[in-house]
């Protein structure tokens, strides 16, 4: 056990320490005390469609009246560095680091720039310069961004808050993504480090960091203009491979399909994770990305994706059924992944797991949404936090909904430190609420007890 300063409140907290190699020096990082994920033999799943046993191997966990301990029947927390088999990282993400420029604008600015409101498009460096010049008189926020980066930063801060409030040890989170050698790359790395997210890839010499300009109109509609930086073939560094080998979970960002050599590298990373007992999680990214790379998405899913995050339009694009509902999409995708989470904006989310569907309502507040950018990323952060804490399926959805609700009440896409503290304080209360109705799939298991698999 070691004493370290909490990054949220600066108090001294007792954490578990784990030694890991970084270059020629041995460093120590906090050892998380969250529920351990199983380490099954996954090699036989290659090429299968996961239509058999959907058990994740983690028992149900709820909070007791003290809200501090996991209830009887859950797996025990990790015990510290004495367990040589415990992973060094809880979550390793494979995604593209980006820097977000977020601004609130009027509709007429979009008209002047010839941009369709609500659209998502890739722009050149020259177009980026023109848009930023048009925003000179408009205040805007600059932050470390990118879809997966927002999720990992939010997840790390939730882990920090959990450690601050309960002494759990926090979560070890890393991003395997190439950062440019420009000023924006240095800014991204510093912001990620401040949030507790380690960057595993080496800096690319003479390269530019990608950016995303997010323009939000008064009706909370958002328009994305993405500059992907200089094109580089996607590849796994030695540090990334070692991290995946010693992780509990690999999260693959859907936007990575737009990068050269994506299929080969992402498939290799997923195979490497499965062969070492790590879960494979994928986010869809965007409906346009799914439409352009549908076959590649399905190949990775059929090779064995344990958990899939997507919104209704992304799920519809993946299924080739434009008019399907979130409920229909979750049921259709359920046989292919152990857990499928389909978000549907103000309608909440639908989660397919263990052959059944759970409908989770949104988390309503009295405040008006300001910026819906990052709502899906926040949902994923909350849901992953809930999963790693041992929540059951419904409360995983509720955790995601709460984080998403907090994100949309102000400008910016990632969960802040203050929000993380407030959210973690409120999380145990979720187990007091009644379960939403269970929607049974045709020919699928009907016992509600079976769906409480985490």
C-alpha cells in the first residue's frame, strides 16, 4: 500500500501499488480495487458468431446499505501486487487522439460558411483555418478530445472520484494512439495525463494532431468538422501490445476504420486481447463510418466482440435497416455480442444481454441541455465504470445515462472532475430504483435472473 495525493481533492489517500516497466525505470501506479474480470480461454471463439452461451462469467453485484461494499455473491475486488496474474491496466483504448474546439454559434454562421447544420464532415487543414478565423470573435473552448479519448478521460475521472470517496485505488486507463509532434499534440498529452490517462504510442515526428471543431446552435444541435491530421497507417507499438496483453479490457474506437491499414491492425489487436483473456469492446463512432466500413465492422464483430456501443442510427446502418427502433436493433445485434448497448437520445437506451433486452430511461434534470456533443462518449464512460464496479445490466445503463446527462448541461464533451465526484456519490442510489420492464426475445432465455450477469 502506498500513500498518494488524490488528483481531485488533493487529500492523502491509501492506494494499492503495482510495479510496471516504463523504459529503463520501474514505476509504481495505484492498483485498482474494482471487480476482477474473468480470464477465460477465448481462442476458440475466432470466427464464431457468439450464438451460444452469453454468460460473461461475472456474477451480479449490488451495493449494500452502506454503499461501500459489494454485496454477497459478487466477485472479490483485486487484492494488490501480490497477485502476479492481475492485469496492469483496467482499460486500454485504441483510438485517435484529437483536440476539440467547441463553440456556441448562431445558425447564420453555419449559413455563411456553407455548412449544413447537424452534419459531420471531414475538412482539410485550409478549411480548418477558415472556420477558426470565422470564430475569432466567438469564445470557444479547447480541450483534449476525440470520441474514445472523451470516454477514457471520463472513465479515469470516475475512477479517481471512486478512489477519493471510497479508497478503491482508482482505474488504470491508457490510450494507444499516435499523438502529433505539434503544439496541439503536446496539449493533448498534457490534458490526458492530468486526467490520469496514459498515452502509450510514441510521438510521430513532423506530424499534425487531428482536431474536431464542434459548433453548437441554440437548439443544442451540433455540427462536427473533423481534420484527421496527417495520414498515417495504423499500427500497434510495442508498448501498446504489452499493455493489451496485461489489460482487462480493450476498447476499439469505430472512427479508426477511417485510418489506413485499419482492418489488419484492429483485428490483430482484438486477437491479441482475446488470446490474453481481455474483453474486446467496440464503439461504432458514427453512422457514416459504419456505412463506409460495414463489412469490416461485421468481420471484427463475428471474430468476437464482447460489448458493442452504438446509437440507434449507427445500429440501423450496421443492420442495413434504416427504420428500425433501438429496441429492434438491440435484439437483432444481441446474438452477435454478449452485451449490446444502443442509445436513443431522449428515449434512453436499450441493452441486450443474456438473450434479453432491458430498456433504461434517460436521466432527466430540470436544466436545459446546452451541448449534446459527447453525450454518447459520456454514456460509454459511465457504463464501463458501472461494469468495472460490478453493477448489474440495468444499473450499467443507469450509470451511463447519468454521466451523459451531466455532460450535456454545459459546453465540452468530457466529464469534469467535479462532475465525477458528484456522479460517483450518486451511483449507489441507483440500486434503490425499480427495474424497467424486461423485453423477452423470441426463442431466448426468459429468466430475469439470467440477465444479471455482471
